[in-house]
């Protein structure tokens, strides 16, 4: 049996000047969060950060009994 324990999404951007990567994370997401909503959050971040979101990763954690 598996039980949902939590989820987080991580957005990674690259600074265009230094080429350094930066990560922004959101935790405590609900199980099977809507992908379109997650993409829209990434698009909103693109408006307020230097660089562009290069990757988006969703991680879900389950306890297995």
C-alpha cells in the first residue's frame, strides 16, 4: 500500500550573463497537481526573474507500507 506524503515543483533558470543556474522550489503541493497550472507558475516567474526557466521538475513522495 502506498500513501501520498507530499509533492514539490522545482524551476531552474540560467542567468544569461554568468550562465549560473538558480532553483526556485514550491513545496506542499497536492497529489497529481495540474501540469498546466504548474506551467503557468513557471511562465509567471519568467516575467520577474533574470534569465529564463530552463527546466521544471515535479517530485511526488509516497510512503510505502
